């Protein structure tokens, strides 16, 4: 198996006048769950789409397992899976049809496909919906279909953008266990979430994006040291490093205004 890493070097991305990413540099080794955290609009999804080769950055480079994201999109597509924040699926297909279609474009042999898809359908509890139109499914079940679609071919790299949204507690626990197992088998998971407790319990490393910049990068212990907060949890560290630790004062101010 090839040695694999993701190397983001001084990447910037501009949408017209807006600078979504500004000189982002990251080195993500194989066998890692790497959390990308940040407030809405901080550039998380943009960065993930650049890694996948879905967006071409304005400046800098993104090398994914030796492939350049601006030139080798098809190679990156072969080795990656993507769970977006909102499932983007063929609504007029059934999950069964979608999984078979994915197996064909991924060139999976029938035996491997059938073994994997049956196990995943059973694990996520969607057997009763397998022949229903995807457009008729609940958000949570659509998310399960998106997850199965992303991991069916056992990708080397999995990009998860808020992918636990909408899952019931059992399915969320199952997905986190799958991510941990993939990590233990040398895969790379780049994981974005706004639920900081999940990031703290799941991620080996965390990068915090704020206004397009990396303001912190390292293990949870590294972030505690950087924030000079050895006893604080990730939520408190996150708020401190993104200049949002004045929330209690703001809440008190609002209460005073309401009461008066």
C-alpha cells in the first residue's frame, strides 16, 4: 500500500473580493483523524473541496497522496470518499440502484461489493428503505445512504463535512467507530464538525480555522498549551482562540438590557 499524506502548502482561495482562505498550510499524515474546526464562513468546506480537487485554489498547492489536486482530480477521486454536510444524491434512484451504480464506477468486483453493501445496509438499519426513492427518505436516512456511498469502496482518504448531522445516536456511534477503524488501518479522515465534544473525543489532531487563517493546529494538549488553558475543554479553547470568549459578558449585558 502506498504511503499517503495530505500536504497543504500556503493555500489561498478568493471568491471575487472575498478571501475565503489565506495562506493555509497543513501536513496530514496517514492513520489520522484530522479535525477542521471553525465558525460558519471560516473556510472549512472550501478547504475540503480543494483537497478533493473539486475547487481550484487561487494560490498554493494541495498534494494528496502524491497527486496534485489541480491536475490529478480523477486520481484523487479514485482514492477518496466524501460525505458532505447536506447529502447530494440522485433523488429518483433507490439506495440499491445508487450503490450498484457506485460499485460500477468504482470498478468493484461483484463479490466484494455485495459483501460490503449488505454489511453496511444491515449495520445502518436501512434495509426496509433500500428500494424506496432516495427523494422520499428522511434527512437521517439520506445521510446514511451518503455515508455508505462514500465508504463502500474502502477509500484511502475520507472527507467528512459535518457528516454526523441528522444521524440517530446509534448510527452516529457506529459511524464514529467506522472512522476510528479506518484510522487504525492507515486511512486519512479529514473531519469537520461544529460539535466540539465529538472533535475532542474523536480527532487525533485539530486545526482551527478563523477568517480563512489557521489560528491553532495540533493535538488537544497542544491547543491547551497554546491557549494557556491546561484544564479547559475544547469548547473553551476554541472560543478563546477565535476571540469569542466574551460570551458570558455578552449574555449578562443582554439580560441587563432585557430586565431594564
